[in-house]
C-alpha cells in the first residue's frame, strides 16, 4: 500500500486529483475510448451472431484497428485516473473484477479475430461468409458479456467499499 500511496502523491497523481479540468477531461477520454472499443466490438459481435446478415462478415474485420485504438485510449486514460487515487481504487473489489473482465475480454477479442476472420489477408478465401463458425459465435457472445460486465464493474466502483 505504501507504493500506491506514493503513486497518488506523485506529481502526476497530485496534478490529476487537484485540477478542476484534468480529471473530467480524462473521464471524457475514458468514455470516448470505451464507446469506440465496445461499440465497434458490439457491432462485430452482433453481426457474427446473425444480426444485419446483409453486411458481409469480411467488411467487419477492418474495425479491429479502431477497437485497439479505443482500447489504448482507455488503457492510458484509465491508468492516469488510477494514479489519482490508487490506494482506494486498488482496494475496491469492483476494480479488481473490472480488470479481470477486461483482461478476459481482450483475450477473447484477439481469439475472435483469429477465428472469425481466418483468411483476413485474402478476403477471397472466405468460403461462405454467411456461415459463421460456432466457435466464432461463442466468442462473439462471450465478448459482449465480458465487456458488459467490465462496464458494469467500472460503474459499481462508485458504490462499492474498499476491502478492509
């Protein structure tokens, strides 16, 4: 806990927590990154689950770099937000759950790209893009659940107590 206290007392932690504008600006960036990441992930996941069947599956694959951009906006903004109040956030069970769900969701997102778009380097190799593998559907559903859980855990951080 001493390291976490030092982290919050660092110049970065003091700047973020003491400023009228920095913390809200970081929250805005965190929300923007979340919208990009989870919004595009939902579009891909829902398409793989059968929604919007007229949109070719191959057309969804170029969304992954944008999802990763949203992820990195969230990772950076979230890390700086963490520094502002590290001891309190690290002791919050909802924060721990959020991090675990994010780690699982990122793993699923990588697996989803591999399984749903196995021939992404050559789109003409898609055998029948209207047929999505069972594994890709499972990963798509799991991804939606994990990101939804991570968002819920993040919101619950404001309402849950630290572990004593």
